[in-house]
C-alpha cells in the first residue's frame, strides 16, 4: 500500500502545486506578481496532488477537443505541470498520479489525453505514444525569394500584442484543423498572453484576410543586437493557415521584414511546404526533427470508432491496456469504421503502440518491423498501413 494520498487540489492549493512543479524543472517559485498572472491557467477541478502529508507531487490538466483523421473532434484532456519532489521520486508517486488522472479522465468521458514530454522515456509506461512529430527550420531572409507562381490573394494585417490576444482565438477557431490539432480553451490563451507579456512584450501578430474573412495568422518576435552590426533573428512563435494563399501571404510578409537576417520556424508540421514556395529551396535549412505530442487513448473503442480509415481489407487488432483494462480486447477495423469483435486477431499491440499509429504518423508495418506489433498475418500489417494512413502529416502545433 502507498504511504501517500492522491486527491484533487483545492483552488487555494494551486500556487503550492505550481511552485512544486517549477522546482522540479529547476526554476524558482513564482513571486506574487507572477502568480497573480499565472493563477488563471489552472482550471478548477483539473489539478491533482500527492500528499505525505505535505504536497510531494502534482499534475494539472484542461479539457479540449482533438481533431482526428476525417475531421471529427473528440474530447481530449491536455496534461501538463507534472512533477514529483526530488526526495520522493522513484517511489511510485508518478505512477499513482498518472493512474488517478486516467481513471478521472475516463469517468469524465474523455476519449484521449495528450501531453508534451520533457523526457522521452517517461510516459510510454502509462500508455502515451509518440503520435506527432515536428521539424524546426531556418530561412535566409536576405536571399530567399518566393516563386512568381506562388498564390497571391488577400491582405495581411499587423497587430500589436494586446489586440492580437483578443483577435487570434477566433481566427484559430475558423481555420480548418488537420489531424492532431486541438481546440484551445481560454486557459491556454491566458497562458500564451502571460508568457508573451513577460518574455516577449514586443511580440507582433499577422492576420491574413482572404475572400471569406480571416483564414490564417502568425505571431513572431525579433531578437539580436540593437547596435551595428545588426544581427537579427525573427522567431516564428505560432502560425496556422487555412488556405495555400494564407500560408503564402504570411510568408510573403515575413520575408519582407527589414533588419532581419534569419527567420527561425520552430516545431512546425513535417510536411509544411515552405521549400516549395522558394525559388531556391536551399535558402531553407532544416535544423532538427523532434517529437511533438504524445497521445493516450483513454477510450479505445470510441477513439477507433471516431476516425476515418483508408481503403483496405479489414484487419482485426488485439489491444492490451494494463492501466485501463476495459480497453483491452479485439477490434475489427474496416474502411467503414471499427467495432469490438470476438474474431481472432491478425495484429497484437499495446495501447501505447496503438497511439503511435492512430494519427498516421507511424506505419503499423514499421512498428511491426521494430518489434512493437506482434504479426499473426503478414498481409494484415500492409492493410493496416492503408487503413491508418492520412493525406497530410498529423501535427498539433499547440504548446502547454
């Protein structure tokens, strides 16, 4: 039996939880002014703590919706602020927190939970699989030129920070979501505003207006020397475009910003077509590839029923889920949907691996080749590749 208690935090305990988490990532606790700004990012009833008898571990979350292949939006929970006090690590506290969270999410009707992992070896133990990847790239602003046939339609409006914080939530909601993207509740926009005011008060925002209204936006700030010789870097913080013209229009503006040498776009979608816009694609260099969101299927049946599938022969998969055993079982997946079945399985995998395949980022056959899927019928792995494939790369683009 554990010697600590897991329970939902009261509102008056949120600051202690925030301070504990900050110490686990080697940051100082918030002062009064910082906490006054940050308190609003805690959603009442969505933070948990481990007590022995004082607070020794914590995690917070918020509710949102995740876009799945086919365009449906299903209930998800964003998990963040996870930490255990340094003198109580490796004693089961994190496992108890994660298990209690998942049971609570299931009771609330969530289909998924997702998070950004500080360390890649932590969350697979709790059923989270690496579900989206991203890349960071740099563009030489002095030498990069758009091709003459790049779409040109609409206008770009420049907004200062406070105006942008009022306008951008509606623009984000208007933009069509690709698989992996999630809705952004008010707590997230408050978080973004707090960070911008503290760290990047000169942040600018661009809104692209197409024929049907706002259809894209970008936010950025410029850093570097303020004296001669000028060496400036424009850092793209956030960008979403609902149309090719919006994407091109935003980049046309960015490439025209004076007194900037390099534009750095961090953690963008793997298939973002910046190179295709440029007359010389070598003016864009990829700095790194990285993991992005980790996904946990809280309700496997609803998750499998909720997405669309490609055209292929039906495949029966057997899923194992030690933490949420109600998810375990066999599911028959066809181009028309998915349902539980008593048929023998052609593929056997755990819930972590299913999360990796769910949004199409990893092919089931590649996961099988890596030993993560037990294959009982070789043809089933190829069919599963087609069933789970997506037209565009899945990507979230939301940080928390």
